[in-house]
């Protein structure tokens, strides 16, 4: 009989991470992170040494609890493998707690928010930044959001910010996580700056405001936010998500996790930039912008009729959109809220968060569907006898919500309803744009035999029925072209930006 493997506690993982000095472990983590980063969504490779979420945790704990008086021996592959194995083998004490309610569900929530964000598509995130934020705000009624507001927040226009941030990301990618401000003075880098139409001072302005921090700030933030319950330390906020580069003793900057650098080129990153400066008014304006963006995406579906913001009584409005298709009516409600940190830690916190936003959306779908079915005059153009389905669209992924375990505990709209992130909606409307939108929306909103909505499977099956390998979303493609103009952004990693010096370079 094989003996059971004893699990490790998180404090044992911290001890392993702090065995090495920051000046030896952090560069090793950065180098392997850069070597595994392919510019797209994370896909685990065969023989991978260490996973990006383990890199993130090891870097956080090494910065917080390590020092330069530890072992200065070179960090070898076996050392990284040991960190990985310890992390994989970490004890999940909630699962062992007698009488702990929803222990398994809470574990799934924490794991999802720890690992799934690395799988987001960089192409879609980068394109969506322009589609959401680089727009004409006239007529939207925003209180604080405008093109001028973004320029003030970022120090550059949104499109210039994207090019600058891309430069920084590729610099880290091709230099094992390093970024040296002194590179910007070198003539061999000027062709890359010219190609992206940015200057060295602009790069440094964005770098310092959006990307860079120092070791003491990371350490202070970790200790200030560390919870008394040691069982949750693994899942706590990582300041490197917010500022991925730390200043090293040699005056260069290092990103221990290159994925965090890439995540700064996402709407989520700009959301927090706006929230920190503009507060609640920004969040309200972003809700308006997200709703408009969803309408722009739905227009690609070639539906016969799309109703928006129907007023059914004085001051009372229905769900955001009603898409009328042959034989099918789809009621759509948009929510721009993000899952708060407490909602990412356990089942009850997640449910509390969901019921504040997604739960309200499900109730709105039911209210609107019931009025259509009852023949309310505000919906005179909609056939009340058609099948009614629902879609909730969330600005960021709300993981696991299309599974039966959540459908059993969140409000039932009484109409078959799927919950989509913006990315999933973009994929769906691309498939609908390719043909048979009614068929696509019917498939999306039809649960499987155990009550689970499988979005990816429904879209893939629809594409196969049309003979399409992968439907393209015209709005995303146009935004990508608008961002880079004649440049092929993917080719830049083997083009002008390879002029960046290697990590071992020192300018004299």
C-alpha cells in the first residue's frame, strides 16, 4: 500500500521561497516566466518547470519575507521545481474542517480566481481597450469619462498608452523580465520607438505611473493586507498585479511574473486606474460605456430587431437589450461590476457578490420576460408567443456560474439564461455574424442534461455547422488594426524590439 503524501502548509512554502535572496530568486522566476510567455493566453506546456500562479506567490513571499543575507547560490531548475511541488501539495485546511459548509465549492472559487486569469486572451484584451475607452463619449451622459479624462489619467491618449505598454511588455519578454530605463537613451532602440510612435520620456512616464514600484512598497502592502487567518494567505492580493516591476539594487527594474506585465494591457487594469482617481463616478460611467459596447457587439449578430432600454412605465426600464430573432426572443442584461476581493475567497462571499449584481440581472430578465409574455404594450413589436431566453453579460469573467452547482443557489429567472463574459460574448457574436444567429443564441441558452451551460462547446458546434474553423470578430479585428496601423504587432517581438539589450547588458 502506497503511503499517503503529507501535505504542506503555506508557511512551509514561504520558508522555501525565502531561502534564496531576492537578487537570486526573483531573476530566476522572471526568466522562466518570460520563457513560458508566448504573448497569448497561458497554456500549460509539457515539462513546465513552474506555473505562473506559483511564480506570483513565490515572488510575493520572497519580497515580503526574504532578505539579502540568505543563500546566494544560483537558483537551479530543481529549486523552482521544489517550489512548484510544495505549492501543488499545499494543504487546503477548509476541506478537512469538520462541518465546514461549502468547503469544496469555496476551494473551487479560490482556485478559479487564482489560476483562470492567466488564460485570458491578450489579443482580445488589447483590442477591447480601444473599443471600450477610445471612443466618442458625446451623448453617453458620462459624468467624468471622456477622451480628455483618459489622457489626464494616463498621461497619453488611450491608443498611445497601448503602444507604450506594448513596448514595455515586449521589453520584459525578450529580456528575461528586466527593464532598464537606460536603454531608452541608446540609438539602437530608436527604430522601435519610431515604429510605435512613442518617445523615451513617454515610455518612462507610463512605466513609473502604471508599471513600477519598489520592494519596500510591495512588502508594506502585503503585510498591511495580510489576514489573521493564515489559511487564506495563499489567496491574498498580490501587489505585483498592480505594479509588476520592482526596482532592484542595480537600478534596473524586474518583473518576476511577465504575465502581470501583460495584464496591464487590459480593460481591468485601466478600470483600477480610473477607480483610484475618479471613484464611484468612474464606475457608473463605465457601466454606461460597457452597456453601449455590448450593443455594438450585438449589432454584429444581424438580428432582425434589437430593442434597447425600453421604458415600460415612467422612470422604469426593462432589461438593457431585447434581441428579436426568428422564433426566439433573447433578453439581455449587462453588468459592469467586478468580483470584489472578499467574493474570491469562499462560496458565501462569492454568492453575496453575485446576488448584488448578477442576481439583480437575473431578476431583471425575469421581469422583462414576464412583461413580454403578458403582452405589455411597451413590447408591442415583440411576439409574446415566441420562446424567450436570457443572457447576462459581465464585464469580467464570473467563473463557474454556468454550472449546476451555482444555478441551484442563485435566483432563477425562469427562462433559460446563460451568463457570458465580454470575451465570451465577442466569440458568440462572431459565430452569429458568420451565419444563423437564431441557431447560435438558441444553442448558447440551452443547458446540457445536468443543467450546465457550455458556452465554448455551443460556439464550436455552431461554427462546425457553418463549416467555419474559427469565426472572426470584425470589431476586435478592426480595433487591433487601428492600434497598430501598418505594423504587425505580433511580429514586433522578432522585429525592432529585439534591439533591446539582453538582460546581462550594462551601459557604461
